């Protein structure tokens, strides 16, 4: 009897350890929205809402310097024109680094646009945009960022859609020295988000709501300038620190970019009439 109670106790403790591994109460702070952002289901679900008065947002408690970060999102359904759901990593200051997912809403029946960008030392202008091969409002899908010293890879449901390599040797700044927090917000951007601002937000559809679950970060956290990875880097189990795309992933990346990419700054000669950015000319 005592042994069975011990097993039950171990299983209960184990359950709570697993449950707390991805708990929004532990990992995030709601930062704005005056009650429009909510943590539900004992910390397993987070929702952001937008109405005519305000949007809402949250940020991670931890700062990270490199990591493999996953979040499942279910985007605003129906007529989401004018709304933007932003999910990104960012540091602070005038020369900030940033790694962006932004989801640009659209009229019912038209696809969302997934907008990506990479900022390093305060400079962005590296936009790539995609349609998705599924309805991102019907169910949760996993949006991931792999960020290590060699590359940044954006992935959707495990399929890489974009790779930004470290090309500091060619003079291209790369985010590697500034710790970043995770941020997300749902806000009104109908001055530009949908067809360049031609389609405005239909406030009769409000409140607009996006949902989040199953956050996971295999990452180096930074506290008081010290990284959790620096002390044991030689024996680090963090394989993602040197992860790169294998041949299968490279083929998947090409498939996504061939079939679903709708804008690539690296081919925009009107925007860059003198010369394309340096990283665009390197395979």
C-alpha cells in the first residue's frame, strides 16, 4: 500500500513538472490591453483580443541569447482585414535586433499573409512574405524560430520557410550579441496591413481574438549578463546551437519558397536600384 502511494505521489509530481514546463503564468507577463489579454486553462492557453479601443500584448519573463523557440497560434478567424498579429523576438535600444513573424489579416476567404523580417543593429528592410498552405484560423499551428550563431531559420509546422545566414564575414550584421525577449501583440494596422491600407478594419466583427498554446523554448536564458549556456558549452546537450538544414529540410524550404513566397526583398530591384543587399548575392 505504501509503495503504491509512493508511485502515485511520483506520478502526480511528474505531472505537475510536465504541466509547468509550458505554463503562460510562469513564462510570460501580459503587458498591455487593459484586460483584453487573458491566461486561461490553468496557464495552458493565452488569448489576445482587439476592439476599437485597444489591442493587447504580452512578453516573456526571460531574455534569450540563441534558442529554438516554438509557439502554437490560432489566428483571428473570419474577416480579419486591418488586424496584425505580431509574434517576435526583440532586444531594446536604438541599435536593436529583432526576428519577426507578423500575420496580416484579410477579408474572409482570402489568405493571411505571413510577413517575416530580420533586424540587426537597428536595420531591417529584409522582408519576405508568404501565403500559408492551410487555414491558420481553423486550428493551432506551430511557428518556430531557430536562432544560433550561424543562422536564423523560420519554420511553420516543422517546415522551414526562410533561412538567414550569418554573413558577418561579408560585412552583413547578424544578431548575436543582444539578448532578446519574446513579444506578441494583436493590434489595428488598417492604414497599411491589408492591400496597402485599402481595406479597413470592420469593427462590427470585434472583438478579434488570437490564441496561443504549447510554448517551448530550448534556449540560452540571460540573467545579469550571464548566459545559462556559457558555463557548460563544451558539453552542452543543446544540439540546436549548431543545427543546420539537412538535405530534406533544404528541399522543403525550396518547395515553400517556390510555391508560397509572394515577396522577397532579395529580388526587389525597384527598391534596391543600385544593388541588392550583400546577403542576397550569396548562395
